[in-house]
């Protein structure tokens, strides 16, 4: 169960036991500045605190500022958000043209024979039946044995993506796969806004002209167009890369990740949907970055995330159009700039930044919405505990900093381990030595042919991602001895029957319906089959 769902379930339990808490809220009015997915998701979570209607929540949206609205993928944590709010998939998914997501395929990041493509699966209880075989074979291949160690063969989620199946099993199958979603971000923001208004959130459409601080340096009020002030006890900055409150008004320093995450621009371009709807995001390496392909129920979302230091916007657009077969097509392209990094502190004085205003790690693993959820959930927890003092702020900021750096490391690992040599961009990524101690620990342990499990469990390196993710990445990229150096395996190294693994994965996959069939009649969620996922 996600952290977000746990918070919500605790709140709902408190209400069913006798309503909201009797303690007065530490603040009575929270103003969320900026709408979009981040702003409305935060507002919904604030409106679902144990204080109920005694906590006034206002979303202030500027009619002069648009939203980016191109993030179209999530991690499985979004499922916990909707489950916690009691919102069924059958309600929100059709409204947002949403589809299911079993994981991410990486295409062309590695040039090593047999490893040019791999799938990063989301976790499943079924993985407990095949994870040992996968990890054992990985270690055997690291030791020089010629055994199969590509991750795609060992995980049911990879089979579902290949076969166009949805990751929700039929009712008679008692095992769950932890899945994410694809969605239209603009429609999702609109859906969340409607739900927030239903639950008592106030909505004000005005433009902020000035942020007024008091003598202590806190935000006193916002000056709106027309001269009207808007005061609140606490403010949430959801103003995107502008960081109007946390950055410009409170002068919080920004920590750039540009030294080891080179991409700073993107192009988005939709294409028609045809054929099966795959339950996966596809990330294809291009000359100066990578292209995404995301299936929605009505179209494909496509884009190119690239480094403007290595190619121009026009060159990037031409490359994306060529990749999509749209060189001569009259399909509009939307160009975006990205600021990759994080605020030094995401909580400063009486303001917490959520979403792009707090920081952004490029969209490779679809973590932007996850940061929104986790940050808003941490703010809700602080408000409910009634502790907004310096120690609580420090714990909050330390936790967010760790989450950002752990995620950065996992993303950087994709680039560092690439084996392309066709452009300066890919060579520079492979040669990058500005790595954190944690990421160095992961890579050195792997290259030393030692298991990662002990170090990951002890928190010595690689925090934030489970073993299955690290092994899928490093094995999927083919980080093994040269195939010419491999030797026939010993009987111990070859002890696992891969035909039995194949049979288990194939038979398990048949319990999951065609993705289109699943989307046409999304069933209600009955109970919770997740139980406990043993992720090593």
C-alpha cells in the first residue's frame, strides 16, 4: 500500500470512528497558488485531512498562465491516491482517456547484442516465483557463465506489455500486479479540479501581481490584479518552473542537476492510435536524447527529451518527425524548456513547493506526479500532527532531498550505462564521472560481481528503488562480461529450468485480459489483493 493511501485510510478511519479530530488545525486557511495536476491534487489531499471543513483550502489560478500538461505517465503510487479518495478507475480513467501501464520498455539505449531492448516491470506478487531464478542467473553471468540473464523472460508484467494485455487480472485470479497509468494530463487536472470543488475547495481565478512578506520574512498576502490582497496562514507553491513563491519571493536557492542530467528541452507531438493498446511506455534512444511513446485510449502521446547543448530545437524536431514518420505531415509540435534540479528546501517559512516549483527530474521514469503525491502527503501529515516548527521543517526537507537525490541517481544510471557511441551526447553520458557516492557504490558493486541485495537493504547505496528495478536496469543494459569470455555454466550455475519459468509466465499472463477489453468495461475494485509484495 502506498504512503498516500495509508495517510488517507488513517483519516477515513478517524472519521468513521467519530468524525474529524477535536484539535484545532495548526493553520485555518491554506492557499494553493497554481492549478494543473499538481495544484488540484494537493488541494484534494488537503481537503481530505482529519480537520475536514475546518481547514479552508483555496486554489488560486491565474487566467494568464497556462499549464504544461504534457506529462502523461505515472508510477503505481497514483493508484493509491485514487484508492485513498474512494474514486473508482471506472470514473476517472474514461474521463482522462487513461490506459493502464505495466512498466517501461527501453529501446536502443544499449548496443550490446541481445540487450538492445529491455523492460522495466512494475512489481507483482507473481515475481516471487521467478525473481530468485533471475537474480541467480544474473550473478552466474557476472561470474562468466553463459546463462540467460535478460530480465524480460522472468517477469509477467513484461509478457503483458508484449501481448497487449491489461495488468488487472480477471476476478478468479488471486494475484495482483502493481500497475501505473497513462492519461491526458490536462484532462486529469480538470477532473481533479471538479472533485476538489465537490469536496469544498474554493477556486479563485486571479493573477498574482506581487507577493508581500511580513517583518519575519513569511508570506503575509498575495496582491492580486485589481489591487485586492489575498491572505492565508500557509501557502503551497504550484506555479511550475516560475517558482513564484518559493523561488522568487522567498529566494530559496536552486540546486541544478545539469552536471549529470544533460537534457533540458522537450518536444511533444500527438499521433493517431492504431492497433493494440500496449500497457507500456516506450522510451527509444535517439541521437541527442530519447523519445517517448505513450498510448492513451484516443491517441498516442509522443515526444523527444533532448539536450539543447548538443542539438538545436529545429534539429530535434526534425529528428522526432523522422522517428515518427511525420517529416511531411502537418502535425503541430510543442516545444518546452525544462529546469532539471531541485530547490535547496521545499519547505521555506510558511510555504511548501509542490510539483515543478519544487524541482524536476527529467521524465524518464515518470516520477513528477510521484513527487507531487509524496510532498503533499508529507504536508498533510505535518498539518495533522500540528507541528510546523523548525525541526519538522528540517525533517521534511531532509526527506524530500533524499528522495530527489535517490531518483536522480537511478535516472543517471540509465545514461551512465549506455553503450552508444554514435554522438557526442551519448559518449559524454557514458564518460560522466560526476556521480554520487551512492550511485558509485551500486556500479562498483555490480562491476565487482557482488550481489547488490545487502547494500540496498542496509541503505549503503541505491536507496529509493527496489532490487528488481536495479537488476532490471543493469542486466537489461547488458552490463556483463564480454560474450566472447563467457564459459559453459556449471551444473550449479545452470540449476534453474528456464522452460519452467517460461511456462509459469505464459500461463499466468493468460489470466489478464486484452487491454482494450479491460478499458471497455473497467471493473470496480473489490478488496485489496496486494497483500504484501516481497521485493527482496
